[in-house]
């Protein structure tokens, strides 16, 4: 069973992701912003982070950059999500292999998670 940290300020999206991914035996921990995510990461290990780009305060892009500077976190697999990717074009080109567009089609997300966790 994989432990997934799902970061999104839309609580409905979080509940939907948790409910669906539990069907695939994933443990989904929810954070509404990057500060809460940091607290979770300090308290427990996770196998994958799924993070919305457009968060209040620190963006998902900036949070990912920070993770990459932290030795204990930079090897955690990561996926970006967004319904509004405009303005992040350069960053998304760099990270297009770890981007999932909203609305999320959960069967495709579950497949992508399976592929990521097999290779990590």
C-alpha cells in the first residue's frame, strides 16, 4: 500500500481523491496548503505527493522546488495537478511528465500512480 500526500485547497477534490484512491489500497493523507504538507512530511514518510499548482500562498511549483532542495524529500515521487495551468507554461513544459489536468479522470490517475510507484 502506497502512502500518498494529496495537497489541494479544494476539500471536495481531496475527499474525492481519497475515496477513489482507497479503492486501489492507497493511504491518502490530505493537506490544504504547503505549510500543512510540510508538517505532515516532518511527521511521517510518504511515497508520492500529488499537489495542485494553484494553491493559496506558496504555489505547488514553488513547493516542488523547495522539496528538491531538501535531501530527505527530493526522492519522493511527485505529480502536479491544475485546472488552470496558464501562467505556468514554462514550468509545465519542464515537468510535463508529472502533470495531470483537472478535472481528474481517476482511473487514469490510478494507472499513472501505479507506473510511478513501480519505477521509484
